[in-house]
C-alpha cells in the first residue's frame, strides 16, 4: 500500500510540474465595447508554440486579424511580432516559430483586431504573463516542456521517500 501511494504521488507530482510548465492560458479581455472576449492557450512544442484562441461574441461573418504584439495591452502595445491565423467562427489555431519560454517575458500580448479593413479597432487583448524560471531549470534541456532538473529533483525526493518507508517497514 505504501509503495502504491509513493508511485501515485510521483505520477501526480510529475503531472503537476508538467502542467505548470507545458502551457499557459491568456485571458482575452473585451476592448472598445466589442462584446468579444475569450482566451488563448499557449502550448509548448519545443522551439515552437501552438496558440489556440477561443472567443465568444464574435459576429458569425467576421474574420478578425490577431497577432502576438510586443508590449502589453493598452498604451504600451507595440508592433506585430508574430501574425496568427484570423479568428473565424470564434476560433484560431496557429503554431509559431518561437518557444513558449521566449514569449513569457512580460513583453508580449495577444491583440485581436475588428477586421482587415478596421485594423485600427481593437476588439480584445490579453497579456502573456511573465514566468520566472530557476537558473538550473533553464540551463538543462527540457523533456516535453518539463525542465529535466525538476524531474530529477522531484523524482529523487520520491525515490528517497520510498526507500525510507521500505527501511521502516523492514
Ligand atoms: Cu495586431
């Protein structure tokens, strides 16, 4: 029973670590009374990131340009860094040539425009949050988005705990 608990704990811990590093959710907030809001899921894929946008309130015939911009939503929003596929029918799915870590600096936002003709009208925007990563984790390669250092630390701690339990049981 104890061994089973340790194994289940290890699986749960690794799943939690993986979830914390493997993707990010960005809330897209309504702008200019557009009635449009939603979210973007950023999924780490090595040197690439898949960005899946889901919106509510988009007019059925709309095709909204959307980009990763430099800066943050509001007065500091900068230029287009990575174009994404237009949001149509409330969704957009694009894989860009940038790692998730390179986007999580606090210097990028996802901005949705009303249309190609009304590119200057913003309908929704969300800031990509900054994520602080420990130096040890950044120095090592990642396995499926999970820093190897964390797997080693968590795995080592759990193996140690299991060994202690076995010794106590013997
Ligand atoms: Cu834009």
